[in-house]
């Protein structure tokens, strides 16, 4: 789970997607706390030390990007990404 957080924060720049991710994380934190299973809490805390460095680096990358995260995901889901591989 720690690597999932790190992967997400390393690769996603879209603010709405980050907000949605954080809201879902809060849901899972609460759900796990009710079950006294702190798996998501531990993973988040383990990733937290790297998260701030990642987000700082990603802020500079946000200015240089050509297309947004949602466009990339739509391209991959539509199969148009295969056209780029064929070239």
C-alpha cells in the first residue's frame, strides 16, 4: 500500500484526482479504524516522508507538461495509445 501512495503521488498532477484520492483515503482510514485494522494508516505514514518531496518536484513538472493526466488516461483507455507505439 505504501508503494501505491508513492506511485500515485509521483505520477498524478491533476488536482481533482488528488482531492478524490485524499477523500477516498480518509474513507479507508475511518473504515480501518472502526475495524481496528490500521493498514492504510501505516502505509500512509510510511509514504508521508517521501510524499512532500514528490509533491514539491511534481509542482515544477506541472508547469512543463504538455497534456493533463485525464487526457493521458483517456488516450490509454481509448486504445489510441497504441498508435504512438506503432510509429
